[in-house]
């Protein structure tokens, strides 16, 4: 990747353009930090935390469509549904600032790396590498960020993971040492001005270790044939040694992205339009929810209007019918206009600029961690733990994030601004009460009772992780499908948009790579992909 010292480039250009640029002016400009200058670590941390989550990873965005939680029926208002992702963006803005934070943390601590900002720099460096390698395969990583090398070589995907895991372990160790030396730090916020997630020292250490578990489970296909990564051993060490590696213990430890009046909930801006008409809840998600009588779909979704006008109660799970992403959008729109599909809960997602009525947007969280541990136990990676216990913890934690309790009466609201008497015979207004449903968690849990440490049990774990990730966790639901095939996302139809309707296995490389790092780029696609930057081919991670 090409990295440039933007400040010096801009300064040089301005000097060349200025008339009578005098010798020495570059040394005395008070508005430009020197290479050896001090940059507030809080400012660097704020940049990292505020840019960590990309637009396409937020609720109702492209990641939601990719995991088939939501399906657009009208491109102009709610995008298209096809999986032609093309060239990826990159994560080198995160890496660049993480490297700077690393340097500044040592410099401002008198040469010591035993400080919280150094620990967090290691987390963000690892995160940036994992984020990009998951998308494309081999990437520039160990040489990236060097201003003197504008054509860095590529690290293999294996080596990116090996380096990132070492960084994560280093980050956790530094945090542990800091807390051990000063126990009161455990409950102290790391940086109220720089950390938008508002986490304590201990919560950051838990998050680092929890993210490490996510990373290790993502390597399940490579765990047995890459002994140097020690995937199984590291996973077991974290789960079975909470003193050395504390992990999340409840929803209070979740990394939650909070919306406000300035940074609004993604679909709030659609409030005064009937845009809820132009997107439906996906069939993959609702089919699972309706079959298991999952109370979460009662709050995320509404029944298909045609099902209710046809005589079903709004509390009838069979009335919740998802949209088939295989179909062309013109067909989806016609079907939706005829009331065939369920919609998002209008009052939950559209009426608050802060998303106050919606479930929290969890990016890295406790429910996912529970399912990751359950999966590892099921696979035989960890002893001394029971998969059924972690499976149930994950489900209950997810239900709690939706505020669901046994016997709770939920008001079901009319979802769209339609006056068509075929689907709205009584003339209900959008958001008005349509009926009620009573939450029956016991019935739901009985339907998904853990089948044991076998393939059926593994399928249950992965399916419930998918359900818990509704509009959460960025692309993780799609990555889990790509790794395991569970749940079976719909494919094969014209709406998928790829050759033969096949779901992609990766993104194409950034366009800048073929233009500016041509030789290394070509070598990377020759080595991994047989010379073609093909999104339908697997990389080392998922072969």
C-alpha cells in the first residue's frame, strides 16, 4: 500500500506555489507537527475508535444484506441485493494510526512499552490486518506503513494471522501487567476523551481476549494443519485461565457503538418517508425464527400483511414470511406491494435518531463469545467446559439484549404507509397498534434444546449465533457462513448477481494495488488464485 506523509506533502506543495518561499520556512511553520513531534495519544485513540466500524458494517447496511437479514426490493431507496462486491476498501487508515499510536505511546512513556496506549496500538494493528486479510487473502502487512517503502511485499494469510495473534497476546499481557501493578485501574476508564466505547482497563483486556477467541475460531479450517499457529492450544488457554486471560462475563462488557443526535441511527433519516416499504426481512433469518418460534422475530419484524388479512393472528409465527434474495428486485417489489413479505418493526428502527428503541449495536460481544466457546467445546478443542452451558448462555444473553422476558406482552405495529385495502383493509397508519403477542421463551428453548457434541449440536450453535448477530457484528455472520456453510444462505437465483448465482468467497483487491504495487500484487494473485483476482475462489483461510 502506498503511504505518504500527508502533512509534509501538502506543505511542500504550498511552498512551491507560494511566491518568495524563503529558506527556513519549512522549519518554523507552527501549524505542522514535525516528524519527532508529540501527538496527543487521546486524539490518536479517538481517531481509531471512531473509525473502527465501517459504514457497510452497521445495522441495515450491506453486511445485513450479505447475511440475508434484510432484502431490498427497490434499488433507488435501499440499494441492490447482488453479491458483486468488486474491489474492497482497505484498513490501512487503522494501521497507520495504530503505528503512530504505538510510536507515541513509547515516546511519551520514556521509552517503555508498558502502558495502555501501547497495548491498544497492538490490538488495532492486529485488527487492521485481520480485517483486510479476511476479505482478500495475502496482504502487505509486516512492511506496510513504512514511508520509505511504497511497494511493500505481501505477507501470506497464514503469516498475517500468526503476527496478529502475537500482537493480541502482547496487548493482553501488557494490560494484565498494568492492572496487576495498580489494581484500581481495572475499574478505571482508559480514556474518557479518546475511547468512544467508554471501556475500563479490564473491559479492554476482556475485549482483546474475546476478539482473540473470534480470530481463533475463524481459523477452524486451518487449525489441524498449521501447528505453529497453536489454534487449539491458545483457545483452550484463554478459556481455562481467566486470571491470565479474562474474557467477557456478560452483556455489560460488550463493545457497543452508540448513536446520537449527530451520528444518527442508520435508517432514522428515512423517518418521514415510507422507505420501510422498500426493504423486507430476509427469508433465511425469518425461516429459522418462525420454525423455532423465536421471540426475537416478534420485535425485529412484523408479520406479512397478506398473512394477516388472510386470517392469521399477528402472533402466529407462520405469518412471518421472509423475502427471497434470489429473486429479481422487480419481482420482489411486486410481491412486497402485495403484502407477501414481512417488514422491519417501524417503531423500533425508524422513529429515534439515537436508535433508542432498537437493540444495541454490538460489534464485538458476549453472546458471540459464548457461541464461539460452545463451538470450540463441540469440536473438542477445550476440555473442562460444557458446550450446552455456553450455548444456553449465548441464547439468554441475546434475548436480554432485546429486552425479552417470559410472559412479556409485545405490541405488534403496522409496518408500512400503505392504504391499499388488499393489505390494509382497516386503514391502519404506519406504526399504529396492529395486535399483540406474548413471549414464550420456554417453548423456544425447548425447540432448540442442545442435541449434544455432534454435528447436529454444532449446527444448532452456529444457527443460534447467526440469529444473535441480526444487525450486529458487521460481516461476522457472512464470514461464519463462508467458513461453515451454516445457515445455508440462499443462492442460485438472478438476484444474487454473480455467475450462476454463486455466493462470493472473497472481495477483489483494492484497485490501488494493481496500479501502484503491480509486481507484488501480481505475485500475490498468481500464488493464491492462479493469476485471476477471482471473488469466487477460496483463499488459504477458507479452503
